[in-house]
């Protein structure tokens, strides 16, 4: 499992995201000012090879009248990812690991492969800020096979006003994964789990917390028919 280093990052993650976020097609801000970002939640996944950091970060933008929560899946690499220049969020200096290249993870095959593994039940979500600590609050389900051990290929096919769609080729066939970029709290059932629409084959659901303490919970990603 990944080791979390409690060190200084220059610039910090929120500093990297502040100029990057308004340029994304799913950003809901007015464009009249810079985002005012705070960390709202998320979780990590482990890279089986131990080379790539994988994080699903929820950030709250308080620059408007009502906070908006965005999901930014990110990968952290020790060298540039070939062919992914358009997905580069920026670079930072890590006190322990040196220079890191930070990418929008929807374009990173390592993150996509581990997201599929999570849906299948072959990967365990990890706490954002603690080493070797599973995050039990993250739930998942999937009806079908993603192709265990498959070499995955994925294509970003749509960046809509609230989400990013991925077509993923697996040994078991094709999946369409939708990563929800704007997070909305879902109505919870008796077990506290946000419901998934009937047309969805699976989901990864997690929670987040706004600066005022209000909590939300909903699907971070879903598998579409």
C-alpha cells in the first residue's frame, strides 16, 4: 500500500488547481473571479506497481453565492506521461519524492485501470491522508465483468457540462464510465448509501464535507449501459 508523506508541496495541490479548474468545460463558475478552493474529501487507490500516485479529490469552490463541489481525479508521476500533455495540470516539488507531474487522471491508464479494479472489487479504496488505511466509507457495486487482469485501453469521448465519459476496452468487452465532475448529494437509502439510477450498471460512491460542515454523498463514478 502507498505511503503518505506528510511534507510540504510547492506549489500545493489547491494552488495547482486554482488556475486549471476554470478552463475545464464542466466548471460551473461565473468566470468573474478566481476559484476559492478548499479540500472537501476523496480517497486514494494504490498502483500495483508502486510508481503512480492515484487520488480522487473533491474540492469545494466558494467563490460564488453557493459552494460547488468538483471531483478531480489526479495522478502523480515521477516523469511525464507520454502523449498526455493536454491532461497535465502542472508540476510540483515534493520534499521526499522530488519533482512530480500531476495529471487529470481520466487520461491516465493507471488510474482508469484501478478504477475498473475498484468497481470489480479487486482494489480497495484508501484514506487520503493516512498510510495503509482502507476508507470504509467508499462503496462500490458492479453487475458484470470488467475483465480481471486485462490490459485496459480507454478513450475520453465526452467532456460534458457536469461529467467526463470514458470508453474503456477490457477483456470482457466495452464499458462506458462516467466520472461525475460536479458532485451533488444524493438521497440516501436506509443504509446510508446514495441510490444509483436503474439504467446504471455500477457505481463508486463517496462523501464530502463543505467548509461550513455540511456533508454530502453521491456517486463519484458510474458505469453506463
